């Protein structure tokens, strides 16, 4: 099955050498500019899911073909970023040309890319947003090439053009080899950390404001132009602030101030310690014991179930003496008379790890209100996989999907062979039916498990991504009542009721048309049966993206992507004219 296209596409063009024109000096910056910008765009901490393409030192024909494919292949839901680094030239009429490897001053109209060519491609491009960044001399010409109403015929949020200098200005090259140019250095810094974000994202206007302030006093003044209110185009992510404890070891994952997740570690020798805990969004908890070179991993729901007398399992991951793999040992926790849960560590580690009864009560309260702390940059992905595979039935089903798909393919192949062998010696009237039924059933199984494998690849990718925004929302289901329509033949047809699942907050609503692999848990006290369920959502809240949902009863694994939707009727049906509960406003802004 082909992989879905990403809604964020970037084309980075740079040209450093001009062998056909001695008057155009070689540049030190373009190669470094492309490398640094591509790294910033794809950075898992701050970058969006960009699909980045790079062109370095290419001819004008190659660049124009790449530009044509870039804009012509865009869809309405795409956001495009075009970046150029190199020499810029003007002709006698003041028109801007982007230089390529074969550019000459005498034939700049034939061997350079005119800015009007790029503008014409953008005029015919249906993408919802287009960002153009030019780091070349005279690039300010691009900011006044079109009026404010050019993008009006197209759906979306128009264009944002950023230039590195004024209309008659000169753009500075990199001061030394191996460094980016002055403008691109500050542009990359704005994407990574400099631009002040809001609600978890940094917009194009915020990035430009940072670059403009950074270049003051350098003799180089950037310019920008926006169309159709495009200043809110998102270019980078910003970590959502998470409360931390005051006594947090430097360089270790932190624990939230509202919930103290750090247990008591009692070593065989020495005083008790409070090691840091890495809390994953799915409920996996990893106690990091750096001195012992090991990690104790448990599952939140299993830890709370131990209060009622159930057995709680954990895993000890210790580094192998040779350092090429980790040794895994299964542990069993016990409940003390005081209600504490205690895990004895293996003999080579020594000591015990204990969560107190008060901590477990705080854990249960945080889970019921969907206020479980999440570490911003989880590192124990392999341990999280082991914990979820042992405790989450849906996750275990998804991990087995490739094997089930392989078995279904083998069964389908065997059924086809059986059908051919059965049909050969029989006349048409005496052909049995069972081979065809077996082929049909196995073919349907292949289709089902192929869709599960595809969903598994997207959902497991979310589990392994170092950092994604987490926001609080409400989950509710709306049952569309049955209704009757009359067909063209005059026959009444009854449409059965249909259930829709929605995630919503005060300012955003997402639809999950395909629902979840596992069933939505019922609301528990103190919520009424018709009240929405408070949940936490991890992922980019953008139509076409995959998200994970954490409910008080466990993780919900969506069958498909989310989509944005809103209507007055659904709003009334879901919200029941009640205000949104305090504290459930989303923490990250929509794109």
C-alpha cells in the first residue's frame, strides 16, 4: 500500500558555483544554507512533518522543471515552502532573476529563472498556503511583485513572501567556509528556538519578526509581504510547557508538580533515593536508575490494579556487559500492608523500588481527570513497546497484524491454487463451490489485515516520535437519528442511525469517522452518562494527521486519520448548551 503524502512540502534550491560567468563569484553559503534549513525543518523537536527536496548547483532548465513539478503537483490541503539561496540579478527593466549554474550576464533571460515564472506557477497552484523565502541580492523585488488580491481566487490562506534584503539591497554571503549566510543563519535560528511561539506553534510572521530584529544594525534589512491574512501560517512547533518539580536532576526526565511520580529507591547500601521517572503518553512508566545502568518499566493501569489485589508485572532492562543489547528480566510487584507497591530488583542491581499508597491515589485521580503528566522527550521506546504489548490488547493486536497478513496471503495463494486444481478435471456443471468461498474469505482477510498493517505503521510511529504536542479535549459520540428518503422510483428508503465520534474543545472540533480499534469506555462517576469524556490527545491537530487518545480507562487507537468539521447542529447535539469544563481548553493552537 502506498504511503500517504505529507501535507507539508518544501523545495530548497541553492547555487554556489557559476563556471560559465567569471563575473559571478562563487558563494560559500548555499550548500550550508540548504543543509542547515533542511535539518531545522525535519527536526523532531520543532519541525513539522515536512517532505523536503533539495537542489544544489543545477542548470536553469533543471530548476524550472523542479519548480513546475513542485507547484503543479500540489493539492488543496498542502502547505508549500520554496527557498532559494544564491545570486540574484536584475535586467534593464528591473525584473528579478534567480541565478543557476549555467547563468551568464549576457543571457540571463535564457539561463536564469525569472521571478515572474515562479509567480505564474503560484497563480495556478491550488495549495492552501505558500511560503517563499529568497536569500539573494535584490530579493526585495519579490515582495512587491503582486498586489494583495492575487490569491483571492484560490482556497486557503494565500502567500507569505520573505526576502533577505531590500529591492536594491545586497545579501551577505557566509563569512567563513562551512557556515550559512547571515540571513539564513537567523532564519534557521528562528525556526529552531528564536521565534516566540503561541499555543505550541511558531507562525511565519513570528519567524520574520525574529529575523528582522536579529539583522538590525548589520546593514541588511529583510522584507516580507503577506496576502489573504497569511501571517498565521505555521512554520515550526514549540514544546507545550509542562510543569516540573523543583528538584529535578539535570539532564533527566522530569516529573510533574501536580503528580509526584518518582518512587522511593532503597538500595542495598546507602540512603534512599528518588530516581526520575519518564512517563509516556500511553501510560508506560520508566524509572531511570543511571547508577545501576538499568530501567524499571511498569504500566500505570496495572500499577493501580494492584491496589485491589491483582498481580502487577514489571520489567527490568539492564545494559548488556558488551553494550550491544539490553537484558530484560520480568519482575513481580507486591502490595504491602500499608497499600504500597514494591518491586524487588534483580540480584545484580540490588534494592527495591516502591510507590506509596498516597502516590497511587494521586495517580488514580490524575488518570480519572486525564491529567496524567507526559515527559516531553521520551527515550525508552523499546521498553514502552514491551510494556504496551503485555498490557494493551489493542496494541498487541496491531503488532501481530503483519503476521496475520502474511498468513492471509498464504491462505489466499493456496485457495487460488486449490481452485485451479479443482476446476481442471471437472465439467462446468460439477465444479464445487467451497474453493471459491475459501478464496473469497481469504481475500477479505488480506484486505482487513492490510488496512491494519497500514494503521499500525502510522500509530507505532507516533509512539516512537521524540516529542509531539499534548492537549486536553473532550470526547463524545453523536448518534445521527434514522430518517426516511424517497427514491426516484417513489419507494421510501430508511437510512439507519449512524454513530459519529468527535474530539472537541472550546475552539476546535475533530471528527474520527472510522472510530477506534478498541471500544470507547463508558463515563464513570462523577460524570453523568451523557457527559463528554475528558481525554488527552497527542499529535498534530490537523486534518489528515494521526493522533493518539488517552482516556481514563486506557489508550484509544484510532482506525484512521482525523478531519476537521463543524456545524451548528452537531455543536448543539454534543455540547448540550453546557459551557466547557474548566481546564479543558486545548494547549496547542490549530494550524
